[in-house]
C-alpha cells in the first residue's frame, strides 16, 4: 500500500445528483448518477496523477450496495474497491501506509434541512455528536483515518457539505482539506449544478493541490481525544411505537449503551477511534434492518 491514495466516493454529493431518483439503485435516473459519479472520480484521479505520476490510487465505492462504479469507465490507473464485507467501512482498505484520503461526492449530515439528500448513514438518524461535536459521514471517515494517522486531504460535494467540513477545525488541530463545491443546494431535492466540464476542471485542480500539499507533508491527521464518545439521536418516527423503541427493546440489555428515551438519544464510549467507528457502523447497520 506504499504511495497509495484512497478516493472514497459517495453519490449524494456528486455533480448533477438531485434527489432519490438518482441516489437509489431502483431510481429512474440512477444510471445517470453512476456516470456522473465516475466523471467526478476520474477528474480527481487525474488531479492526483498531475502531482504524483507514480501514485497508486484505490477508489472505494462507498454508496448503497457499494457497486455503483463501472470498472470499464473508471480511469485506467485506478483500482476499484467494491462491496462492504463485514466492516461497513467507507474508507477501506485503509492502513498506516496510505498517504491520504480524498472524499468525493460527500453530503451534509442528518438534521441539515438544506443540504441535498442530507443524512448520516441512515435516514433515521437526526444527529450524531462525537466528543460533543456534531459530525457527519466525512467526520466519521476522518476519525477512522485518524486511527492510522492518515489525513483527509480533499472533500467535494454540495455547498452544505463543504460548510460542514468545519468539523476539522472544531475538533482538533488537523489540517483542513482542500474543498471543492460542485453544486449549490436550495433544498433537499433542489440544486444548481455546475456544467460537468467545469466541475471536472475544479475537481482536478483541487485534487492536484491536495496531492501536492500531501507530498510536501503539509497535512496533519485528526487527533482524537480518547476515550471517544458518541451520541446518536434518532428522528421521532412511528405512531404507536417508534423506531427508537424497537432499538431500545433490542439493545436494552447492553449496559454500555446509555439510553435517553425522551430525547430519542443513545450514547456510548470506546477506548480507541477504530473501536468507536466499528461500533457506530454496527449500530447504523442495525438501524437499516429495523422498521417503524
């Protein structure tokens, strides 16, 4: 994995993606979204290679079933990581020798009423706080990478996702990533997108800048205060019986989970960043399987 760069690509923050008809695999415009996704990724690959022609680049497909990117259309220098396995990691195959992580097509977190398709892993999660700071999927990726002392060096998405990247400055002395806005969000299902050629040019330029700074050792990874605490708040769903109640009944035996039913919240702590992320991923996966 020496000289390796990881591109973690989600779909909601990709150029031209507007609503669930793009982001859902059974949606009318899903095939278009996959093409837009590959276009954004390829521009970032080109930018990395502009600064580091010898780079090994691994694209981590990190949306839905993690099988959205067509290898035939992907840049010929990029490797492709697909499927979730048991880790549910958006930044696999992360390890200490990775130089840096590029987040492409990321979106705002749960509770953001403006960001296009904003959520944090599950549409049932209203808010996630980590060590008291509101977090989103980019934050979770940064904390995972922090365990291996790997920095997040680049993030692209809608303007709300870019605004939320202030997690990096709020939570530690980590270097802020290079940020690229490919569309302006007017509502959860309304955006003004840049022309694809313009978006690609900006993505390539930003990725080139990020990889150049990385080679100059100008990025510092996140430093996570341990033990790490997580607070997860669910939306108030259901009529007679909420999703939160289902969750509580299933896991109330676990005295390491602290439940706060009036606020639809539960909390836990872990000794390492990696254990915290692994536990969060497990709980988020469980949420997917529960219904109101």
